[in-house]
């Protein structure tokens, strides 16, 4: 089954240096972040996924992988 663009969830990204906030399709996230950082910030990882969302995702992955279990 193929997803059309309306089925692709969007992810908030921020670039404090540029003062921009936007949402991009999840399927394009890595490429768009890399391109922005390469062209605007000499490859430095300035633009990122919204920090609160990135933290929530990290927490879910940690929980799912059982990394906090004793």
C-alpha cells in the first residue's frame, strides 16, 4: 500500500539561528534537515526536530527497548 502525502505525518523542526519553525513530512525529515544545515550552517546541526518531541521519542524508544528495566 502506498502512502500519499496527506497520509505522511509531519514533524516539527526548529532552527533558532534562522528563527524558523516549520513542519515537514516524516519521510523527508532527514534530507530536509541535512540540506538546511549544509546550506545555511556549514553542516553544523543547528536545525533539529522540536526538542520536546525529540525527548518524547527518546523516552518511548528507551521504554520500548527496556533499557530502564532492572
